[in-house]
C-alpha cells in the first residue's frame, strides 16, 4: 500500500487553521488576564485590620508570624484558614495588581505582577513572617480554566469536537 500527500496543500490548510486559531486565542488570553487579576484582587481584600491581627491573646497574636509562640504566648489560628488571603489595610497592595498577556506559535504567557515594595516579602516570607503563597493559590484556582479556554480555542479553530 502506498500513501501520498500533497505537502503544499497540507501546509496551506494548517496555515489557514493557525490563523483562525490565533483569532480564537486572543480573547482566551484576555479572559485569562481578567480572571487572574480578579482573583488576585479578591485574595487581597481580607477585612481584618492590623490592630486585630496584632492583638495579644486572646486576640489573633500575629497569626502570620513565624513560630508557634512569641513573647505574648501561642499564636492564634490564621484568619480564613488560608495564608494567601491578604488583609486590606491601606489599599495600596490591592490597587497595584497588573496583568499582561502575550502568545506566540510556541507559548501563551499571562503575567501577574504587584510592584509594591512589600509584595515579595508577602509572597516569599521573611525571617519573621510566614510565606503568603498568593501566586500558588491563583494557580490552583485558574490553571484548569486557562487550559480549558486554550483547548476550546484550539477545538474551534481546527474543527475538533
């Protein structure tokens, strides 16, 4: 049995499908940017003020501090049960989330950034403060949605059910 193809026709067909895919891909990237920023802002709007967080026992006793105890006794439980929720104090952190996205033939990238001076300390922790894994939490929430959007764009462009 012999199979032959016209490579030019196959290439032309794939080229036209790739152009269609690109038109579907752009809105998927824009949706992902908006969702990721929305999630980041949501995680940055905790409502517990610093005065309550730092209150000595029976208060919260700096629940994001490192170590089981400090000079005032045992630390209280983390509010919301989750370190990635950042309590809104001045509003500077929550207002400085930015996203941008780009895509090419080989990759799709959505970048989330917060350029406050203390963003790095919140994300990676310090000698005195626990790590607040905001980016990891956003990945848990958004990765499957992002993948589904890209897959849906591919299926529409290539006519795959």
